[in-house]
């Protein structure tokens, strides 16, 4: 068989020189980071093995807002229980602070649990530690309160319904969890490079609304000493020439987060931030829970990460939020889920059913088949058959009869 010349790699390569490529410039633009770093050289992060420099104006050499030369005269969001104020703060400044979002009991329970977990992971040699922090991933399997946070259950997070409302209003209903982890700044750690949490869509930088909102649970008092998170208020909006062109100009300097234990910080996925240097002798613990538009692939592969034990006790709400509901555009398994709505509890797209079948250890996929090869096979040769029978509500006797009328044709 001879392949037409135009389809050969060499011909395609040759035809690509000086070709019409309308998206190339945008896709290679490196925005929003090119304009951010070009106009704010002090944001360049230190190399992982370099000593930190103080008194030279680097982004990590800062303090809390009330002590900051620039920010102390500007009215910034303060911790509040007033959701009306939070809506304005989140929109105007890219963040809001929920006062006593966790009760002190909830806060200390979670801090104790995460400290113990983090130490055990270090002891085992399985911890994920980078220059700026230790990450404890997969909290869905590591404590009932963490699952409670993912459900916004008030037994674990007393401000849960308020957080959920702000997420609904900012991301639109039906959002999913992207991740829930602990970020632990250890004594002497490096600062993290300043970033947007929704960097995964760069160079797209939507001006209208974020596609990610992060909820940070502050588990002890934080400040400029122990590594209160660095962030630039208002940086969720580009401020380059023309204002609305998506480019960044000169930015004000970051501040350290100053917040009491139990405070919850919610911030826009476009706001520039990064973990700070911890100058204290103690670990600094926070949890971060990013939530995203449901069409975004989760950072955690919850479908593989979730333990059978956590799966067995998971509520339909938790499964929904973790991406265990298929819809026409996501998480179809062998086609099952195509008629799912993506809504909570819809059995037409329940990935949990698939996962349970996998856990049972005898999942059998539909492969290459023919009418001859399936003639006489029973109703449970392939796992999909049973899953369809149990869950696909449209697969009625009438539907099956109608499908049979199509018959076998060449
Ligand atoms: Fe981040």
C-alpha cells in the first residue's frame, strides 16, 4: 500500500515552514508569566540550592499588611463572618477571610491529625518534600475530618455551607475538587515561586472569572515569622497597559498572610501567591483545597487514589465532588456514563460502580468481538453488561427491542 506523499512526515514538515499558523504566537506567549516577570524582576524565585538574600527587595522578603510600607495604608479584607463582605472581598481583592471558619476543636483535631500523618510519612521515607514545603497528599484517605472538609460538612468545618455557597457563586454549581492536601512549611524552607493556582490553563487567562478557587484552612496562627502565605492582593486582575488585555504591568509587593488559627482563606485561582519562608522553629500547617470547573481534570486522580475503605463509606455527595459522576464529556468507562448527567447520585454515570468492580478483581473489558464470537454468551461475560443492567435506566426492554430491530447488516 502506498501512502500519499502529502501524508508523509517529511512532506508535512516541509509544508510547515513559514506556514499560516494562527495560534502559534498565543500558545507560545508564556503569558501571563512573561509580562508578570518582565515587569517585576524581584519576583524571580531563588534557585533551590541558593542561599536566600535579605534586604535586596526579593518577593519573599516581606511582612504582614499592617507592617508593610505600601499596604499598611490600604484597606484590605479582614477576617469576617459576613458573607456579603466576603463576596465583595473575593471579587475586588481576589481573596476573603472567614473568621472562625473552623471551630477551635475542629482546628486542633485536624492539626494534630496532619502533624501525626506528616511525621509518619517522613519516618517511612515516603513523604513528598520539596525546597519550599512538605506536601501530604490524598487526605481523602487520611482522616474523617478531611472527608468532612471535602463534603463541607459542618461537623468538620463549621463554615462549610458558607464556603460551598461562595464556590457555587464563583465557579458555578457542579464544580469538582481538584485536590486536598496539607502544605507544611518547615523551619528554614525556601519560598515557593509566586504563581497562579490555575496555571494549568495558561496562556489562557480568563478575565471574567476564575476556573479555580482555593480554600485554605489555617491550622495555627500564621504571620511573617512562621510562613504566612505570600500573596499580592488584587493580582487576580491583570494590570498591564490597557488594563483588560490580560497582560501584567508593575505589581505591588506581596505580603505575608496574617491570620488566627481556624481562619479560612478563600482565594481566586488567578491571584499570585506562594508559600513563604518559615523563620520559626516549628512546622507551619495549612490545608489547601482547590475546587475547579467540572471539566478540568483533577490534580489528584481520586478515582484511583481513594482507598476501598474510604470508597465504602463515601456519601453520594463526596463521590460527586471527587469526580465519580460521569457526564457526556468526562469519565466515560467503556461508554458507560455517556448518558450520565454529571449530577449527584445519578446511576447512569456512577464511576463508583466501575471502581467497585475493579476492586473486586475480576473486571473484564469488552474487546474485539463479532456476532459469531458472542453467540450464546451469557449476560455476565463482560463486566459492562452487569453495570449497564443495574444502572442504565434507559436500557429498558423497549430500548433493547428497538436496538434488536436494527439487525445485522454489512
Ligand atoms: Fe498555589
